[in-house]
C-alpha cells in the first residue's frame, strides 16, 4: 500500500485518480487551495473523506504548503506526488523534489509550463516545429504577426485546455474590430485558484493537417506508448475539439511508427523522464510538427476513454509509474478503438436540460453532461463551451465513430426560452 499526495482535481471535479487510488488499496493525502470547492460536490466529497489527511492552504502559499506537506510526510511517509492540473504542475514537481520521490524535475516542469520556452528548446535541438515568436506587449504582438505572416495562431504561453486562443487566417482578420491586437495585453486571464496568466504570448505559424495526440508513460526516461488519438475539430472559427478516436498500440496505424519516434525525440529533448505525457502534433504535407507537450494524462476525462479502450485504468497505471513500476502492456486481444464525441449548443442561451437518447448498447461506455441547468452556453468556440460527451468502444473504428456521432445527433440541448444571454467578448477571428 502506497501513500500518495494528490494535488487538486482536473476540471475541479474529475475524481478518476481518487477512484484508482482507492481501488488499488492506496492511501492518499489531498492538497488543495480551495477545499470548499469539493465539499459541495456529492460525487466527489465522499471520496475525499476517505483521505488520510486533507490539507487546505488558501492562496497556495509555498512556505505553508511545504510545511504542511512535510508534516504529513513525517507522520506517514509519502511515496508519490500526483497532479493532473496544469497550473499546479510546477509546485507538484517542487514538492516531489523535497520529498525525494519519482517525478519530473522542477526545471523540466517550469520549461513545460511555458510554451515559448519549449519552442526555444526544440529549436535548439533542430526539431521540426512551426516558426514562432514571443510577444509580451501589444507592439511586440503586432510586429510578430507581421514578421511571421498569415495564418498565425496566438495563445498564452502558460495556457492550457485550448483556452484563449486566437487564429488569424486572412487579411480581414486583422481588422481592429475583429482582432484587437492593440488591446490583447494585459489579458488578466483568470485560470482559477488565484492563478492569473503571465501575459507571455506565443505567436506561431498556424498549421493545417491531421491532428494527433500521443499518450506515453515514462519510468526513469524509458517511454512506453499508451496509444494515439486522432482529433477532429469543429468548423472554423471554432478552436474547440469535436472529438477524437483513440487507437491502441496493438492496432495497425500507417503513421504510428513515425509518430512514436518523433514523440520520443520531443520528450528526450525537454528532459521528460517520469510520469504521463500527452503530446500533440500535426502531420502536414511537410511532415510532423510539434504542437504541445503536456506533462500529464490527456485531459477532459479522455483518460477514462483510454481506460475503457485498453481494459486498464490509466490512472492506476500512472500511480504505478510514479512508484517506479514499468507499465504493463494490455493484451492486444483486449484492446478496442475508443471514440469520444462532444455535445454542444447550436446557439447561445441558458441551459435548461439535455435530453439524452435512450440507447442500450454495450459499446456505449459513458455518457455525461458536464454543464448544469442554469449555466450559460454558447456554440463551441473553445473547449470550455462543450456541454457533455459520449464515449464508445468497439472493434471496428468506422462503426464506433458512426455510433458516437449518432448518439450526439440524437441528444437535444434545451435552452430556457425566457433567458437572454449576452455573448461574451472573446475574440472570434475567422
């Protein structure tokens, strides 16, 4: 039995890591900057009440966090530190270093939390990626766009979850009324839990092609490929993902060997040696290009889809990885293709309910509505606009994708008729 330090929950409510720890028979101490956030969640709080200790540090002051964690460690040795929330990954690495447990180093965590720094490191290693520049002021932003030329993508260097992204494709997108490049900084973007954007913007050439994600688990620098996600987007100007298809390593994929070699080179270049990574890349006419290296499990509960597909809990595999156990490969005969598709609103409004189709098919593994009645909703522009999802697993890829698409098509998003929603001021460039 291991004693785990778990820091926050991704999305504020994804308790799959807690379930995996309890199922494995591990103990855990839970560290949060806002424990009250979890107390009001009936599906989450009973799991947290099973914790050995609950550590609540409002503001997440480093000195107080370290003191409280070391005190807990002195009472009962902590064997691993796990964090799936991007904005606490650096703190997690620092705590792991103090506890002398297996984890990426704080230097690697800081590098991976800054997309410009990652681009710079990969450029130094001669690894293919889009041309890029850093902008820390509106003047620098305008100059970078002019030098790189259209199309370009602009995103926060410390952002995550495909939020606050702007794509400029055509000359008319530079109209100040559509893309206020003179007013983007300071952004004051709030990431929650008291964390705000550092206002370093990554400006890079916008790529088109086939969008992949590659999941890996690493033990002391040895990388095990979990599988590949092929991602599909909603139509422009949206930058939200419509869904993805997960293909296990045991299933043939024309690009898998090339992608794996490339991803391993990326992980080695940034010094990634422990834990989970979800690496996003684009296969263009010129070859593979890195998009992002995320030092965690794939987000948006898609790790649950991977678990269904492989017949193994990916959160349990992650815990084992941080305990120094090389991941056990699933039996090829047990692996299935996994498909996720997202439910979204066709127009802005206030959510009344989501009517889900009454399907009874074992290939449908999970259907969940994430938004609550009374929440404002918009057509999908960024991933935060998605309302719910369906996960389907099957032997045949095309059949699984068709089924997931049909379930979403049969779902009805009902808006409150009397409510009016003012569309927010996010930049929606075409």
